[in-house]
C-alpha cells in the first residue's frame, strides 16, 4: 500500500505535468471509486476546470482546480495515476479517464478498486481529510507536539504511529524503518518514551521519510511512478520484510511478530 513517500513521489510528478491543463472530459469505466456519487455529477463537477497545482496531505492527493474546487484522491491498496498519450480504448484496470486540453489522458487505474476519488468545493468538506491527524511535514508537527501526543496515548508505539487520526501518512513499511532508526521497540507503550527517546523518534520520522522521498518511494509489489518506473527505497530497507536475516548493526536475527493483523519487523537487541 502506498505510504507518504510513494504518494509524495506521485504528487511531485503530477505537479510537474498537470498545472495549466484543463479537464475537457471525464470517462468513468467503473464508479466504485466515486463513493456513491453519480458518474454524471462527478463528470459535471470536473469538466472545464483547470489544474492549479497538485499537493498532498497524509496519503491523500489534492488536485487544486479553478474555478475553485478540489479533486481529492486516495490510492488505498493498488490505485495509480498515470499520464498517458491518447489511447483508443481503456485497459482492464482503468477506472477513470480525465481527458486534458493538450490531448493527454490522466488515468486513474486500480486493480483492487479500493481507491477513492471525490470532488469538493472546500477541503474542509471532505470527511476523510477532516478526520486526519498531522502531516509529518506540516509546521505544527514538532518534537513537543509528538511528546504530548504520545504521553496521552495508551496504545503501543507501532499502533500510535500507524493511526492516521494521529499522524497522517505512515504505514507498515515506514513505521518499521523509523522505529529501527530510532532504536525503539514497536511493542513499547507510546506513553512510556523518555524525552530523549521522543527526540530520537521525531528525527527518525523526518529522516526516513525524506530519504524515501529522495529515492522515489519503495516498490515491493505494485507501486509505480507516474511514468511506470519503480521506486528505489526497497534497496535501503533495514528490517521490513527481513525476518531471520541479521540486523545490519548487531547481527541478531530480525524478529517478526503480528500486531493488529500486520507483520511487525524489528531487532530485539537494538530496539528497546
Ligand atoms: Zn540489532
């Protein structure tokens, strides 16, 4: 599932390609992604609007449009945006085509159909965004905020970091890598961290995410960039998916446990 660095990679590529382009038409091949909105309503809301810029909050993609509106997308498991030359017919996983005024197609494709698209006049009108916690690159995300938020929680550290209502954008891969970099056990109660440990965690969150964005995200199964290239951060993973392999720092075999039905990978020696 794409996490913050993969979505940021896509957003940067779309933001380089789309601003100034006007949506001439919208073709919907499967309406699952529209959350119950009638295809004709979705089409009418987008037609004739021009993309100003593409941004991100947590794992949501935000297309700012003029006249004022927002197309808000979430890739979930297997959603993808592709910018393509005109095509004669949709491919099997194409869900929506946005025909642009320069002849190109912005294609939303989704193998498993969990991705979502919505058009809203104001971002505050979008329920998913309204429920979202802080983005790790927002100005409000500080070590002091993190210390206070962790202290108020009863959850294990990993659960807290995965909770999009607290911090928006992290998932299983980056939480594993961040906790390894911070030398903190995913099993620790969030509220048990000392000030120095919170500072380590705060620095690790920003450092790992920055590095992953710099490497254009992680491709393990499905993630592809807008031009279909893969990310490269999979070559820099230390613990995720490495159960039984030696820890790069201490040679202890990386452990795997299940938390919230998801695999947790960590070094039982380095992460305390
Ligand atoms: Zn270790």
